[in-house]
C-alpha cells in the first residue's frame, strides 16, 4: 500500500522556464522557429517531471501542439509547467506558453500542450512515480481532463487503425472528390 510519503503535491514540481527570443532563433520569415519552442517545452517538461518522479524521465508523446500566435524576436517567452496527471510509471505535464513583448506591451498565450513522460531507473527500466496530491479544484479539473484525453486518444488510435485498413481495402475515390489532388495513373 502507498504511504502519504509516496504522494507529492502539484506545487512541489511546478516549474517555469523563461527565455528571451534572440535573432538566432528566427526562421526566414523573421518569426521564432516552432522547433525552438518545442525544444524549450521538452526541457521544462523534463525538469517538472523529473522533480516529481525524483528520477530520470523520457518523453513518450506530445499532444496538442498548435502554435496559435507567432512569436517575435525580442519577445520574452515563459513556459509554465505542472504535473497534471500520474499513472503508474508515466506522468502528464501540462505546459502553458506565454509570449510577452515589453516594447509594445502585448501578452500572447501561444499554446497549451501536454507532454507524457515516463520515469526510468539507471538501467533504463520504467519505474513507479509518486502519486499526486490534488490541493484545489483546478488540480482536480486538470487530472480529470488528462484522464479524458487518455480515453479519447485510445478511441482515436482504434479509429485511425480502422481508417488505415479501410483505405487499403477501398482506396475511396469519393473521399478525394473536392480535394486538391489529381491522378497520374488509373485506379
Ligand atoms: C516509453 C517507453 C518507456 C515505454 O516502454 P514500454 O516497455 O512499452 O513500457 P510500458 O508499456 O510499461 O509503458 C510504460 C508507460 O508508458 C505509457 N506509454 C507507453 N506508450 C505510450 C504512448 N504512446 N502514449 C502515452 N503513454 C504511453 C504506458 O501507458 C505506461 O504508463 P503507466 O505505467 O503509467 O501505465 C519506451 O517506449 C521508451 O523508452 N521509448 C523511448 C523514449 C525516449 O527515448 N524518448 C526521448 C525522445 S526520442
């Protein structure tokens, strides 16, 4: 049975990473590369997850990465990470990304994404993570949302596998009607 010591509150591992967006991070359009933001998100997810787990962690999956607003050179980007959910060896870290421009006084919420991480021991074997103490309604809401996302992901995976099978069987021309593609062969 788990003792109280096997649980940690969300606040214990909450982590913020703030970084100035320098010109070296820009793409050819003068905005910040999505890959730079993803790399910073992975970093803060690792810091948050490994603090909660008290061990090394690896990234298993990333959900909900949609950059809704561009980030400009000179912006100060802050990533707020907290453990939303724990399984047995896995944990979900929610990351809210905010981009601030001090010169013109704007604050943009660019995205909120979810990183699933797995704790590992020195031999690379997944290990049990501490439980999560939920101290307020927001903690509970995030935990429940993570359970729902997990359920939806399972359904989505089955649906996608079924869709792949039916594509192979039917090569459905009706689905392609109205799409911006043409054919260089007959089928
Ligand atoms: C993730 C990994 C540890 C899973 O190993 P495994 O032997 O399949 O272990 P398990 O099946 O017991 O899964 C371990 C946990 O990962 C979770 N998991 C596995 N695949 C998952 C996926 N696609 N999405 C979300 N969670 C997943 C399982 O649900 C399980 O969680 P739980 O213990 O909380 O129930 C293994 O695939 C791995 O090491 N991958 C490489 C990770 C890595 O190197 N990342 C760096 C980026 S390249």
